[in-house]
C-alpha cells in the first residue's frame, strides 16, 4: 500500500502498487471500524495479497492478507520508504503495469530494511523509475556526437537530450563529472562527489517530469543526512 486516506465515517481509499496491474485506487469499505478484518492489515511497506472488483478510477477492495517476508523499516528508512511511495503516486499513472518497477520497489524496501546505504538505494530507484516511464537518462555517451563519456571531463546535462561536453561554462551552469555519469550507470555511489552530483542530477530530471508538483517527503529527507 502506498497511501490511504479516510472516506466517509468508516471507510478508506487506498492506493496500491501491484505487480500485474500497476497502481490502483481502491475503496476499502468499513476498514476503519474496530472489528474490520482490514484494520491493521493495510499498512505501508508490507507485501499483501489483495482482491478487488471494478476498475477504472476506483475499485472496491474485497480482501487483503499479509504475505510476509518483508522486514520492517526503521529510523530514517521509514521516511525513505515514504519518498519512494510518493514518487510512485506522483509519476506512475493508474492501471499502467510496470512489473520490473514493482520488483525494483520491493528490492529497494528490502535494502532499506537491511540497513544498506540509503542514498545509494534512493538514487538507484530514481534512475529505474525514470527508465520505466520512458525517460531513461543518457549516461555513457555524449548527446552531441555519441562519443563515450570521459571520466575527467565535465558535462552539462540537457534533460531532453543528455550530457553535453563543456568547454568552460558560466557560474550558473549546472554540470557533472563524466565519472559521476559513469558511476550512476553502474549504480556505484561510493564516491562522495558522485553521491552529491547524482542526487542533484536525478532530482532535477524527476522535477522535470513532476511538472511543478511538490514532493513533501523531499523536504524531510533534506534534513536526514541530506539524502
């Protein structure tokens, strides 16, 4: 479950991310009643087996059961998980299946629960999300001439084209090292310089796709070790 909010006096509307149907919105009737079978089951970050009826804009949740196998998130990992959820809610249309993205999301939650480097997990998921949506960043070739990226050069990054080798550049020109681009392509975030530049680059590319929407979890993450 990605998100839920109250509906009328006893129900919930829940947003689910499913393996075979993508993101779906479901009405969970009576889920807020004290004796509801759904109470305590509809929790974020836990794998569920769900059934529902209807489709289009809003279906009706019929049943939900825990599948198990997912360790609980703790500490700042919880906010990282909510950040992943918010990305999916904002960028993935309803009923648009993305099985590979579902697998990447589940793997990212498992990595966060296992205490793996949180910044690396977030950057890896951001890159995969962009790719699944058809906006995979060009990372290993110069967008102008197709030449291989040189680790020691700096590149401006055009969101619609990709990296462009710089010969100088003004003080307001955002640029990244060629090494950063190559590291992102390999999911290698051991270098602090790569972590810093990758965070800025990937979030700029995501902001382009958000069309002015604000990610509320990002402000909180900025206070948690600048993730």
